[in-house]
């Protein structure tokens, strides 16, 4: 029997020979076919459903598959790609809802004004030519000019710069450009006058996307901006799945690191091409990301971030050479990584705090970055309380029957209209297409609307005596039909189930409880908060009022809730172009108070309380707007 089998993916029309016995998900990765796998292939999300032909060309149906697929789906040949292993030649049909579609990447965020003062500068100097009457070595004569003419007492010289100096001096006919970082560290020598070309890159490595700004270090303007999905998505959608990958596979960290560095280098290359500059003229990079992304970027084992007591490998800010981390920019360029607050409050949160100006604020500000892990920061220039809670991937679509990211085909807003003969549902869909599923903002809307219409109660359960054509009983109990099968792209009703509501309750309760615990630690109430910033991609679409109705956000006036976009990359830009921002990043370590919620008894109490939805009538009467 051949050791290899032929797998054809449709509708992509891609055929590949793979080792017999690997999963269809692994085969898809090898073929470069992107399949949703929010749980990283653990059988926990049910999103990797595919159709196989012939049905007996794979291993037997597992219990995990029976949990996620109905009997009739199994009969039709539906399987989970992470469970079914290939035994014979087969065709895999990847349905629309399983294809990984690129989400719109947010490349900009609010940026608090800080003085422009980058750490990189260039000086053009004429060096006295070597002659028999002046036998000083090349380096000495350069250092003498820098000291005597420019007042620069050189402290360090990059090795790669040093070894090329004799040639650069002669090629430039004794006129050279010296690139200096942080006042007195030489990072490059170039022949002639290259002072016009001085660039930096600000890089945000998100769990699902990578964003880069190419910045002119003469004025701080972004010359070009580019982004890509984080290629690590193929190894799991959340950080825990990726850490698990590093734990179970010896080469896991190396693989994850390689794909992210390649992606960054690719984006930088594209940006340079776009504006016609040489990547060697990029002299500094600032990299932000959550702690797992930070560790993987540097090649630090991330495993212990997922194991109690969840301590990071390093907390302080770091300056490393571009060549040491594999960034294809000037080899002596500095790569700055801001400090980390805690295992799950990373350098991206530091960037968020700097970008929003919270670090200079006299007023109390709350900053929430909603994701699988939600970071909450609360405070002002004196003290900033921080915490991270495991809000789970529900708002990103995982564990929700028809959940998906905010990509084309996702229902993004929903309104339920009571009529004399039942309920009507109005919804809007992202892109020019019929609906495929629902994204996080729509889940918030649906639940708020179900509460407003008395279809579910405060405990989240469907009200017993409510009957309507849109309320039916499915595999997971009662469910509410948002879009009928004939309106959808997938030919099935798009519903929200009792189980989905439960998932959202858990997610929103974690976020709300984290906010409450921090408020208590800070000794303040909702009334003291002057501004609530919602950072990240998810926040952009949500309806603040509905988020309060379901008890996701604290009950503050909607007018003070502001969606600030990608403040992680905005913070990285500030850290690139302003010394003050870096000073603030260091100071933040002194004023940040991290609260480990998993050992905080108050958190469990608040969490339990918050699983209930707020009283809708009380909310309507008491809500500040
Ligand atoms: S269930 Fe297969 S990837 Fe999650």
C-alpha cells in the first residue's frame, strides 16, 4: 500500500500528495488551503467542517465529530478536518463558511500628540584624508571629527559598520554619513551624503494580523502602511493554541517564529518598493504585540505563559540588533520592544496606553481591548490598574454555531421588530453578499434585542411561553432564527442558540467583572470615569448602547465611549518617533498595578453576578447617555 495519498481540495482545485494518516487539516496546511481552525485542531470549535468524497476514504467518525455535526450532516459526508485522517485518495470540499477569509485589518489608531524626537540621527562629515604625516587609524579620525566638530562622544560602534569603514571612507572620498542611535552609538557608516534617507518601521504583531508603518524619521510621517494576516493563524487562532503547538512540537517555536519574521520582512519589502526606498535605510524598528507574540518574535520559549503562575520570560524593554532577530533592514538597526506589564498584559497594552494619552491624563480613563484575552486598564498619570481576563473567542465567532469574524458575509447589526403576527428581523451584512454567519457586534445586538423584546430573560434562557415562527428547538435547545435559509448564502437558517447565548454571557461577564474589580481596586465608581476607550478591531463595529444593555461595558454615558482603532500600532509609531514615549513606557512599569484575576476572590463573585443580564427596565430608566 502506497505511503502517500492524493488529496484534492475543491473549489480551489488544488491536488497534493500527502502522507497517509495525517489529518485533513494538516493536508490543507501543506496544500496552502486556509481552513478555519479557531481551536488549532483540538476539536473544540467545530469550525473546520468539510465534505469528503468518498465518505469512507478517511478514518472513522469520532465522538468529537458527533458532538459538532448532526446525523444527517455526517451521512452527507461532513467531517471535521482536524479529526478525519486521510486513508485513501479523496476529494475535500471546503464549504463557504469554513474558508478562512481575510478580515479587514485596521491599520490606524488614535495617536496622542507627543513631541517628535526620534532616537536616530544622521550626520554628514568630512574626514581628514590619511597621509604619511597623519597616520591615525580610520576609526580614530572619524571619532575625532565627531567629537571636535559635532560634540558627539562615541560610545559604541556597530561591528558591521566598523568592518566596512575603511572602504566607505575611500569610496566616499572622505565624505561619509554616520548614523547614530541614542545620542552616541554608531550604527552605520555610508559613503557620501545619505542624510535624506532616514526611516523607521512601527510593527504591531497581533494574534490575527501584522501591521507595519514605514515612517520618515525626519518628520514622523507614515510614508506607507501595510498589513497581512498573521500567518501563525494556520497554527491556531488564539495564543493558547499556538503556545500549545510550541509545547507539543519540538520545532514549533522555530516554525512560528519563522513565519512571522518572513511576513514582517515581506511587508517591509513591499512598503519600500511602494515608496522607492532602500530597506537598508531603515535604522530602527519598534515591535509591539501581546506577550506570546513578543516571545515568539524573539524566540523566547512561550510555554510558561500558559502555565500557572503565567510569568513572562522577560518584562523589561529590550533593544536588540535587527540582524539578530532576522529583520531585513539595516543590519545594525536597533529593534526596540517596549516592556511587558504581565504575562497577559503585553507590550501592545503598553502601546495602547501611550497612544491614548492615558499616561498623561489627569482624568480617570478606562481602556478595554477586547479579544480572546481582554485587557482592561484603568487609571491616570498617577496609577494605572491593569488586568487581563480570558473572555474567550466567542466574540470572534468561535464556539458560536454560526459565529464568524467581521468579514464579508457576516451579519454585523441586528434589530428585532415585534409585529402583530410575530417578529421581523432587520439585519445588515458586511460586503455585497447574502449572510453566511454572525460576527461579534451582531451577537451583542441580537442578545440586546432578545432582552428588549422579552424573548430571553435575565438568566439568558428563552422565556418558556414565548412562541413564534422564529423560535424553534434545535440540537442545542431553543434557538432564534435571525435569517431564514432562503435568505442566506449557506442554505441553512442562521440562528442564535441557547448555547451561543451562554457563551456570550460567559465572555461578557468576564470583561464586566474585570472592569468592576479594577474599579474597586482603584476605589472609584462609574461616575468617576471620564472616558472609556475601546481599542482593537472588534470594538469598531459594536453598538455601545447594546453593549451596556447586555452588561458587557460598565454603565457609563454612551457619549464618553470612544472607539480608538489600532492603538497598538499607533503606540508603536509614537515609540519610534518620540523619546518621551519611551520614557513613558519605562515609567509605566513603575505606575502600573497588575491584578491577577485568577487568584482574586472578588473576580469570581463579580463574574457570577455578571453572568446575569442587567435588568432591562432598570437600564432603560437609569442609563446615562
Ligand atoms: S474543531 Fe477542528 S479546528 Fe477546531
